[in-house]
C-alpha cells in the first residue's frame, strides 16, 4: 500500500547536506533544457548546476520540470519515479527538510537512474502519427465501458490500450490540438490504473501528480511499465558512455535546442550557412537535431519492442512537422555532415548571450 509518509522518511534519511553548486547562467528555458539533457546523459555536475539555477529562477517550474523528467526520461526505474513524484507533491515536507537540498538529491537520483523514454515516445505516436488517425477517431467516439475493456486487456496492443486510457481520462484533462475533444472521466482513469499489474507505489504517485500536469505521461507511465515487464528476458539494460558535451561557461551546447530562443536562432544561422537546409523550416531542423541529441541516454532499458517504440515515436515527431520519412532521413544526413558548423554557431551564440547578460547585470557599465 502506498505510504507517502514512509517514502518521505526514507528520502529524508538518504539526503545528506551538500554545498550548493554555482548556478548556471541563462534564462529558465535554457537552464531547464540543460537540466533535462544532462540528466538523460547522466552528467551529474551540469545537471546540479542547472537545477540550482532553475530552482532560484522559478521554483514552481523547477518542481514541475522534475516530475516531468521522472516520467518522460526515467520511467524504467520505479523507485526513482515514486521518490521524485512523491517529493514534488509534498511542498510542506520539502520546506521543512530544506528545498534546495531535496532538489539536488533528486536531481542526482535522476542522473544515476535507469532511463526510458518509452512513455513520451508512446505519447508522440498517439497524438501525432498518421498511422493512428483512425484509432484516434474510433476511440474518441467509444463509450467508457469499451475503453475500460481495452485498457485492462494485457494482451492488447500498447498503442490501443494507451489511446483508450487517454480518452478515458479525457482531452479536457489532457488537452491536445491533434486529438478529438472528449470530456472523459479522470476518476474512472484512476480506477483503471489501480487495476493494472504495476507497482502500487508507482501508480499512486503518478495519480498524485495528475492534477499538476497537462501531459498524460502520468497515466502512461504505469501502463508502459506493465507492458515492458511482459517482454520478459527480451529486456536488458544498455550502457552508453556519453562524452561530456562541449559547453560555454558550463552551459552544454545541446541546451540550445528547438524549445529555446537561442537554439532557434542557432538553427536559423545554420540554415543561412547551408544551402541544402533552406528547403526545411527552423522547426523541422530543430526537431531533427532534438531527435539526434535529446534522446541520448547513458543507461537505459532496451529490447526489440522498445527499439520499435522509439523509432515510431521519432518518426511521428518528424511527421508532425510535415516531413516525410525520406525527407527526414535526408535532413538527418545533412545535419550530421554539418555538426561542426552547428557547434561553432552555438558556441558563438552562447558567448554573445553571456556577454549581453553580463552587460545587463552591470547596467551597461564595463
């Protein structure tokens, strides 16, 4: 049985006082990107610096980002998911224990966890893939009883079970421009989640954050966990030693991605410099770069089933920008050939950005 107080007691016993790192420079979008990319790669030091910075800049956003990271990137590690989600909904406990110390401990915990992006890869397919257009329309009109039956059918396809759960919870609860509207019944979704053959602590901690997020990863995480367990011996943990990312004053270059202003400006510069990229939009370029860089994980679960899920999620993301599989492959090839140029552009952009921040902080006086 889920015992929030017991989980928090274990966390409190595990946390030791650590000196706070020097905060990373940058706005909240840049340091948030640096935080998540560093966690995925298992790069502890930049992750701690980014966490310290985001915590100082926007504490509410920091705790939301942390619980998203737990479900989006670390759903293979049930204990870590439970610890992080329970702490993010326990503001009184965090304040009593010392918020920054909790933040740093959880960031380190996420860095060292076994990773999986399966819940997010599944979400990408359900929302954006043309291959699931018919499924989106059929399940949007289905009655709740049918949706419940689909979710609890452990032998059913994961995409169908997740689509049914998505609509059972409702797109009013989890809005999506790409999905037909359905009011849904979040309480029924919670009841079905509790019937899954998944760890009770994980289910209850995911349910606890449902009210705090607009993303359905909180309902997909237990479902994916259950599906992965059914793969049996086909699942194993892979280790990829990921070299430290080039940085400027501690800011990893990969933080300049499609979700940051500075990242978008870098892709525009690259587009101007490489004629072959002019046929693509900045968003298409950014999504291709994100798929190449953002999905790098240091220690993660894998299997043929999970590899297929990952590839389908990647293509769904590219397709949502208007790219065909062949056009996407050509774009990826072009970007790979111009990696060094993008690195140089990002380095210069970050230097100018940090210089402008320094001038702003001194009131323009050098």
